C-alpha cells in the first residue's frame, strides 16, 4: 500500500486498522501455504525425476543416462571366470546315441607294430567322444480318402480316422509354432523360421490357427498348475503392466519351486490377487509392499527385502534428517544381506540365522521407531507402515524355505516384460489367454528342466486322439 492509503486507513479509526491487519495476515498465511505446496511439489517432481533401479521398482532398462553413469563401477578383485573351488559344469553324454562308430589305432604307440584285425580287443573302457547334430526334415503323410459307389448308386467318401487332424499340419509343427511364440517370435517370423529350418510352407494366418488350437489344448494344464500352486508352502508374487488394444491391463505371476502361473486382469486390485493366490491362501506369500496383498496375514507374508532396501535408498537421497535416517536404515539392511550371502552358510539353520541378524534387526526397529517421530509426514507414514507390518520383514528367519527376496517371481516376470516391449501387448481376450498359458507352460517346464516342445507335442497329440492331456507336474 502507498503511504497516503495507510494514512487514510489510520484516520478511519481502530476498527479499520484491525481489519487491514487481519486481511494482510490472512494473505500472508495464504502465501505461506501456497509456498509450502510449491516446495512440496518441487520435491515430489525431483523425487520422481531421480527414480532409478537403485531406489525404486523401475527395471535397469528404464534408467536414465545419468542414472546409468551413477551406477557403482567398483571392479572386483577376483579374476574373470570360475573361481577356485567352483564346481565345473560339463555337458552330459547321451546315454543312448543314435550311431556308434568305433575307431582303432593303426599302429602301436610304443614299438610301432601294426594293429591287425585280430589285435582289436579293447583294453579297458573306450574313450567316448560324442558329436551332436541337428537333422532337420519335414515328414509329409498323405491320407487318401477313397470314394466307393454302392449298387444303389450312392457314392460314399471315407472319413478321416480319429487322431488325424483336418488341418494340414501335425502336432509337432503346432508345438514348434507355440514354442517359438513363447520365445517372443512374431507370427510372421515363426512362418519364416519354419520355412528356413524345415522347408515348410506355412503362412502367418496358419500359424495363428495353430496357436488358437494349442491355447485351447492348454486349458487343463493351466488349471492343473493353478491347483498345484494353491497347495505350495511358499509362493512368490509380482506383477507388471500389460496392454490389450491400447488399454492398460495387468499381468501377474505366482511362482513356486516347480511351477509358475501367469494371469492377465483388467484391474490392479485385490480381486485379481485373490484369483491368483486364493481367497484364503495357505503357505507363505513373498511379495513387495503393494497394497493388493494386504489381505494376507503378516504371519503368512515375506516382504521382499530387496524392495525395502530400494525404499531405504530413496529415503536416503532426501535432504536433512529423513536422508540421514534413510542412509542408516540402508546400511543396516545391507549388513543383513552380507550375512545372508556369507559363503558356505547353512540356510536351513534358522536358529543361527536369527542370532546373527538380531543386532541389525533391533537397530532397524529402533530407526523405524525414530522415523515415526519425524517432523516430515512422508517419513512418518513410511516408517509407521513398515513397523505396522514388521513381522513380515523377518518371516524368512522363522519358516524354512522362505526366501528373503522376491527374486524368483521377478526373474519369471522378466521374459514377459520383454514380450510386452516387443509385441506391444495383445489385441483380444484370446490373445491374453494364449500369452498367459504359454508363459505358464514355458516357465513351469524351465523350472522342472523339461523341454517345452516335447510337452506341447504330447499335449496336442493327446487332444487329437481324444485322450486326457498329459500331466504337466509330477505327482507328489
């Protein structure tokens, strides 16, 4: 206000001055509140721009160039390759080779005497040397349906026997198309690869027809895996976004020791979680801190400590007291991982594990309790939320076979994420069914050490003959 305006108000009396002061005070409060909102907004934008695979659930592929430069580049003191004492891995010999070729020495390695036919008596076991080769061929079977004319004049055409499909391609080709599709190969590339490798003339449309038939065949094995997972003592769960015709859907996975199951839902809430894990799940669920799993009791949950460590890292990157608290929490949880990854540790000795982790566990509890008294509301909510579910941080120290992280589910989901990036999702509900069933078969066969193509061939063959689909899981 100008000086003459102030004098005018002053001359108007005490009430006018009080009203002016009240109005100015209200305006100041409004500006202070607005400034606080702007500061909070700037901090939130800075936090979002600083998200990376180190402090959030973003995959490393989403890291910015600056975040990639900031990754630790400390070189290990160990030399490259296998370390001392590391057990070697060798390709196993085939027990029943297709051909055996015997090779005899032509002369003695000592005196040089010729080795005749009568001398060919093997002294000791033969030294085996196997060479594997791919024999690529396409076998074409022609079914000739004959017509006969009856004395009544009626001409009758023979039917195809049971087990002979009306289409032009057999079970092994349908299984090959499904196997390649599960490996993220497009329909057009599947047709081209089958042509290059086998000389097979097949169109992309025919590949799609084979995939639809295969998807229908895999309904029973998919239900079999779902039922088996419901009985599993430990399951990991994770999810990622999926696109159907441009709409955001959600692809989830549940993993166990010998099986994994994928599902696609149009929402990211507790209904799909219950469909995947069960209304009243048994066993232990390993997951991140996303709220859809809150319906599972903490005594049956293990929060992924790798996710929690990234949350501590994000808190440690904040300024002031919250940052100092986050760095202390991250240091204590890193000590937990050092203990867990000690070479030669007996992972079945839970009593020793609880004893070794008692000190960092107590310090983490004290630090979280300190955070609940922070003047920063976000820090209070974060620390209070972890304390509320604190038992779920340490379930792996109470129950055998429970991992401290959700790496198994994240590893299973990685292939699906790459599929989404290359295919841009699906277009129809049929596409969703095909994706979730093929991903389920692929990952389950991988966990069991089985060949996906062999199982798909057996399943499609059984379906053609009207027989039950072979079991995907071994009986308990």
